[in-house]
């Protein structure tokens, strides 16, 4: 169970290797990777700046992770979220869930992303042809989160 | 009390954080917002649509009616757009 907030990119293969090394009880590993799209929320973008609330970002993600582990029989989990300047194609977020059977890992990864999107203190500012614009939150993200209640 | 601002709330207020002395009688998150709005046009702009701006007390999400109850830090920010 771990949360990392970092400016650097992450290596999915290396993360899975670390999480599974020496363990024989894991039957399922699910990963979700979110990437920076050129077709952004504000138009075609050349880059984005990801601002975060240091301290609260880690704590909020840990709270979300604890909630997932209370709901599903996870053996381990990892959330990595980047901040700073990213360009299209760059990875933004990684969620890894590990369990004995696949359903728990699939559902927990989905849950973690839905909660992360709406409650982890990160904000995207996209650079497009008009300048720099803050991304507005989407109602569909709130709806995705609320289906878990 | 330490007040922190993020994203466009920070840009509109014009600073990332400040220390403010709250008057007697300000006991809730909504009370802090009302007090800040009385401090100048930059705060008026940041909190023009109060329902949109979110708050956290000591790094935990709270609603506008939450009591300050000894919190050391309050933060204001737009709805989150990470992930």
C-alpha cells in the first residue's frame, strides 16, 4: 500500500516487478495508466501544468487507498501521480492493484481512479493556441464516483 | 490562521498563502469566505461563485458549514481535475 507524488515519469514494468517480487499469493495485477492527450479538455494542447497541494495530495490518496482496501481483498496497491509540466504522450497517473483473484483488482482500480479524479487535490492548466487555460471539472466524473456509494 | 490558495483561486487572489487574523464570530468555513470577500476585489473575484470553490481544513475536505474548531490551516481551491 503506497502513494507517491513525483515530477518524474514512472516505469510500469519496474513497479509491477517490485510489487510482485518474492510473492506467490498474488493471482491478479491490474494497472491503469492515464496519459496526457493532445486533444485536451480545452482544445488541442501543446503542454499542461499539473498543480497539486503538497501534503494533502498524499494524504487524500492514502485515504482513498484505505477505503479501497476496506472494500476489496487487495494484497497490495500503488498510486503514482505526477505533477509539473507534461506534454502529450506523457504518463500522468498510475494505479496498480494486486489481489488473489481478478475481480477485486479490476473493481478496486476502477474505484481508485473514480475517487482520485474527484477528490485528490490536483489541477490541470492546459496550454493551447489561445494561451493557458484551467481545465474545468466534469459532472461525468462526479457521477462515476457516486455510483460507488 | 494560515490560508492557502490553489489553481485559479490562487491566481485571482494573487498569492499562494497568507496569515490572517479572523474576527470574533467567524467560526465556519463559510464565515471565512465572507470575511475574505470583504477584504478586496481580488477576493471578490476569487469567491464570486462561492458554490464552486472547495475548502479543506488541515488538509481534509470540508463543506462550507464545517466548524473551524481549532484548525490551523484552511485551503481554498477549484474542483479537482487530476488523474
